[in-house]
């Protein structure tokens, strides 16, 4: 049943506890005066029945508890236990000394009921509040990503296949379609410990587990189940199908997207980067303004998704949430790609995305950036090497979206640049992307004062990640699955924006609460 707000009647004891024992300068009370959480009633109105069920817990109270979880890095049980005895938390929650707190499982149900999309709306509402208070700069958008480690142990491939096979067989039994032959084979393979004797024994054992997992998947796909069990069957078949993909390597240029854990099926290995340790989990993609560091756009992806795939979405979300397209975008070289640079140019946005060091330059070798292509319209027709020799009639590569030009052996023989350009006995092949001119333009501007200043400004977004990690223990995933981690990300971003709004209002950086939330 829907919650109906009741008038608050504070006793003398409550008034004494708040006025005398909790300082009005306490950060939570500053936040409480600056931001009104009552907006959540409109957000969840369609999730409650007007007539069925007992009276619901106040959604604003539950949202405040969720905020405290993100603010202090607490679990459901911890936030309830702390709120029982901490007067500052009770004051922030608008609870009197005799008021009861909900059971910790209520928070679990509340998160599940709202889901990722509504928590995204909660975050978007915080951006709207900041925009109304004039706390969002419109000049430049800063973008970066941050790794969130999944709360799972990563099993070896044999252990993963074994666990999935067991689950699949139990699921078949639950449907009343158990297969005695598959059970006997699974038990025999578990008892067989010859897999560790030699490498060949191990490879043969893995092949057998793959074959058994496929047989279980086919049995599940062909089992007759009632409609209420169809979703469970589909999920198990899909999970086994993801495991099957680990049998073959991805094609050239294809992103490796293999199942890592059966506990958190959405978690993925991060892309290997120089100087960074690989991890299993997710990526938080953020965009902030350059004035008060308000988070204006947020997204969460598996850890294997390349940053460059997310820039367009962040720019679009920033424009939608703030009401204006940014004048400029600053990001590190992980967001550098031809499509991104052309998209920024076509949108009239100044490109301050860092340019990666050309391949080979660190080894003092020439790269494609050292060659000079000539274009007719959008087509590269010839390429001139540093020695002045030309290659024409490049071959179009549809997958890489560019042209490959070939310098023949006779052109390269006796060249003064040969030691730095081509170590093969033949000629050299040079790939020219269709976006070569956009990258060359950015590379030409990267030492200009404005470009350097934008890159220096971009580093400020690191403070946001550090604050999330230090304040809310945001380094590890609190929930499992892409949707669960999405809730964690949007709630953490909402918390950061609320804290920064309260700080700006307290410092006189924005209008008082009444100008925006007159009922607060």
C-alpha cells in the first residue's frame, strides 16, 4: 500500500537531542538543509498500490538510508544498526528517538523494486538540482573511467565448467527431466584426477568437460517446462552458452567477451594496460563539469569495454541532463578514436582528448603519423613517405575503416630512413585511417597552451574517484551483476552531487533550498 506522510510531532526529548547534542554544522544536517529528498515520492508513485497491502515505509526515509550507505560505505544491516544509536543519523533521517527503523531486508526490496533505471533517474534529479542552482559549468566536460572489482573469486576453467555442469543438472532435476547418464558421467569425471599428471591429460580433461557442459545445455534446451520455469531455463542455457565460447579464440579485432564467473556472470577481465594490473569486474564511466565538479553523466560497463566506445554516450547524457551541449570535451587518450573526434567536430565541440603516442615512436621507429597522405574528398589517393617516395592506389580495409598503401622493395632499398622505417627485406605497408586528418589535427594542437590547460583541468576528475573510494568504499562491487553495480554507481554519483551541492550552498555558492524546493 502507498505511504501517506504524517505530520511530525517532535517531543522535548527529541528537540533537546537534536539542538543540544548534534551540532547544526554537522555535515549531515548541512546536507539535510540543502537538499530535499521528498522528490522520491513522485519517482516511485507507480510502484505502490493504493488499496492492497499494509502501509509502506516512507520512500524518502529509504532513500536517505541509501544515501547514508553510499556516504559511509555501509551494508544494509550496518546502516540500520548505526542509525539506531547515532543521533546525527536519526536527525538526518527525520526520526524521533522513539521511532522505529525498517528491517535491513526492506532496503534490499526497495533497491530491487526501483531497479537500475530508477536509480539513474535519482542521479539525474541531482544533476537537475545542481543546474537549477547554477552549479554546473557549461564550458567544458571532463570524462574518465574507474575500475570496480567484482566481489567474486575467479575459478579456473575446469572448476567453472564443473560448477556450471552441476547447476545445469540440478536445474534439470528441478524440472523433473533428470538424466541418469549425464549424472553418472559427471560423477566419474569428478573422481578422475589424472588431469593434473601432464599437459595433455589436462587438455583432454577440459575437452571432456566442454562436451559434458554442451550435453547438459542441449538437454535443458529440449526439456519441456511450465511457463513459470521458462525464464530459469533460459538463464541456465544462456550461462552454459557463454561458457562454451571459451573453447575458441575471438577473431581478429573482436573483443574478448568470455564468462569469468558463474556467480557474477556479467563481470569481465579488464583490458590489459601498461602499468596497470588486470582485474575482474566493471568500469564506471563519469563526466563532470569544470566548475564545481558536479557529475553530469554516468554509466557502468563490464571491464572489457573500451573507453572509446563510451565517449559519445557520455556527451549525449551530459547534454540531456544539463540542457546544453558542452563547448569542449577533455579526456585521456583512452577515449581517442577517429569516430569520436569526427563526432565532436560535427557537433561543434572543441576536441581536447589526449592523443596517444604513435605506435613505434617510443622505440624511435616511424609510424603512420610520419607519412603524408593526400585526400580527394574523403578518399586517400596517395601517401608520401619521409624520404619523398610515393605509394598510390591504397587497398580499402572495411574492418579497419581505412586504406593500406604498399611501398615496393625497390623504393625502400638504399633509403636513409630504412633502419627506422622497415626491418623486413621487402617493402613497407602503411595503413591510413579514414579519420587520419582528425587525429593529425589533434596531434598538431596537443602542445598548444589551451590543450595543455584542458588536460591539466581533466585531472580534477580523479578527485571524484578518490572521494568515492575513500568515503563510500567504492573500489569493490557491493552487489552482483551489471544492474546491481549500476545501482551502486548511480547511488554513489547521487551522493557525490548532493555533498557538493550542500558544500556550495553552505559557502554561498548557490540559492537557498526554498528557491528550488519550497516545501523543504
